């Protein structure tokens, strides 16, 4: 089913939830996602979905959408458009697989050299290293341990009336 007037796509979509750490089988894909697919197309489409899921996991995607997806007369699966988001925090695990990814700077501005340095260091360690400069002339700089501490510290600084002096976040 396709075209521009397909109605409520979400209500028509087949779904398969895969618990963390569980493997996906071709039998499960065929039964839960492809029950309406003609038998002669089932094997190739199942193989494509299994390969796509493996790709998604190995490269640490946070989001992956293919729409539309077509199957040619020779049963070749062809994604025509795709939107994806990588989990930037997995850079230390698989940045070498991603290649040269140009991460957008925060707040729609060019990154400061210091932010770029910290982002580069973050990609080489399992630790979480973050720096966002909010006000380069600010007098209150924080160094926090993560786990929500950045938010707590920033809120506290603002609560004490020094939000305008907060220099960094992260």
C-alpha cells in the first residue's frame, strides 16, 4: 500500500518489540511482520530485515526509518528514502565504523575549539565527556560528574541568581 493518501499509517503498521539482549529470528520476523507478504517475496524481505537489524545494532543507531521501501520484480529490496540518528555516546565503540561524521554543534552555532576538543576526546573513551559553552565571558564554570548532575548544578546556579553568569553546561 502506498501513495500520498494512505491514511493513518501507524494504525496499519505491523510491530515487533525486541527485548534488549534478545536475538531476532527469521521465523519471528516472518510471522509477526510479514504475514501479508506474498510467499515468493518472503525470504528476501525477511533476510533484508534481519540484516538491517544487525546493521542497526552493530552501528549503534538510536533511530532508523526507511520509507518507502520497494521490492523489485527480481525480489531485490531497495530503500528509497531513509532517516537515521546515531547514538553519539557510542562513538568510542564504533566511530571507526561510522567514518567521518560531522556532528552538528549545539544551539545552531559553530562549535568553539574547546568543545570540538572535548567531543574528540569523548569519542575515544568509554567515559562521558561533554562541554557546551553557553557564555564565554561567564564567571561561573561547572565541572560535574554526569547522571543528571549538570541539570542540578545549572538549576542551582540559576536559582541563586547567577544564571546570566553560567559559562558552560555538560
